[in-house]
């Protein structure tokens, strides 16, 4: 099976390459791996070795011919490429995330690819009550105010239209919760705290008091478990949407426990949003208020479909995944071989 992976050097892409390399060496899977990225990794380092590499920008129309060439001959395309920063440049984000998805779908159609697997997100869903589990049939209309969520919803519409127009092509999408692993610590720090603030964190972050809104209830999953879900979709040529998250559901009390805070202090959601918005507009930090909107509105997913149809089961709990990312954030962990995952 020839598998093309866009965004192959990022957090999820690196984990997927690691899983596919294991499938090839340990399970005897006959795989040809093709990686697409904007920046070149160390192609002699694991898990990037033994991969055919193409360096291009999926959102740049000038790279469309190169993209078609990279996808040529593929049995499956896994589209992971996504841009989170600079979030002050909305046009650039839209170009990469939405136009980039359209370019990948067009290239796959031209190349005659029969299986497309796309990285969606819990953030694609419309708001839902936190006290119920949401299945894949819940509307994927996004959360207003969040550029990430709005673009993920737009991506979902592209996938829906493509699947209707091309019933002969199997289209799948994974909707994971927050994807955590220690080696993404430095990357997550740059994306959500900037380059300065992570350097001020202790190696093992802790807070004596955690002021957070009660509405910030969310799900997480380890990157290696997400990668295993992608591999199962590819193996089984699975179709449709799959929610992917580990247990337990995380809330401010769980965060307080992990951060060894004495107590959680409920903070009004509007206060947190205002503080984040003002500091972002003043460019004091890099996270815009849309992330607060999405965290408060995104549903709690039911993962039964992935477990029953794919036979998927996470090996690490959400608490373990969260602990890893916090330790990686404090220590500035990363992966030298990957430009996006460069350690601090």
C-alpha cells in the first residue's frame, strides 16, 4: 500500500509515521510511505527515514502540480497539514487550512486515489451540552468566534461535497480530542504561549491556585493512540467519521489535581475570555479568545464507533497524555529531526 501523508513532520504526522514504520517492520505490512511537508526533516532519523519526501505548501496554488506529482500512484492519502499560527493572519490560515484541503482533494481525484483520510477535530462540531456524549451524527458547524473551529467546519463541508461527487472514493475523517505527547511540548508552547512564556515555566508546571471556568471540560488523547486509529482506518479501508478520545473526560478539577493546585477557583467564562482577548490584541501572548469559545462549546464525544468498527482502544489515559504534555511543555521537549517539533 502506498500511503501519502501531508503534514508528515508535525505532532500527529510524526506519530503516524512511527506507527506505520512499526507496522512495516514488526507486522510485515507492505507499505510505501510518502511524506509531504513544508520544511525538510532529518531524513536519516527515525521515524522519517525510508520515506519518499516532497517539500511543498499544500495551500499555495503554485505548488499544485508538485502536489499532484507527490500524490500520483497513492492507494491512500492521509491529510494532516494544518496551520495554527500566525493567528493574526487570518487570510494565511484560511489559505493553508481550507484551500489546502481543497488542493489535496483535487490532487487525489486527479491521481485516482481510492481512499482519503482527513484529520478533522472535535472542534469541527457545533456546540453541544457537556453533560451528554455526542456521536458522529452531531452537526459539524463549528463554534462561532474560533478560527480553528470555523475552518475545521469548512473542511468538513469540503469532505461532504467531495464524498457526494465521488462515491467511488472512500472518504474517512478522524475527529480527535486534544492530541498530547511529551515530544510536542515545545511546539504546543510556541503555538499557544509564544516563544518567551514557556521559558518561564518550571520543568514540572504547578500552580497553588487554579482559576478556571467550570465550562472548560474537554477530552484528550495521546498522539500514539491517534496514530493507531489512523492505521486501523487505512488497514480496513474504513469510511465516515470517527470520534477519537481517551478517558476520563478532563475538567478543571482534574487539571488542578495534575498541577498539584490546592484548589480550583471557578472563574466566570466572560472574564477569562476578556483577559485572553485583550492580551492577544495587544500581542502580549499568542492565543486568541476563539480558543476559549471552542473549549467552552465543543462537545464531549462518544467514541463507540471507533471502538466497535475499528477495534480501536487507547493505550494511555487522558490523564497520562495531559501529564506528558505538561512535562514536555515545562522541559521544552521536542524532536531534533523535525522542524515543527524542534525542542526549546
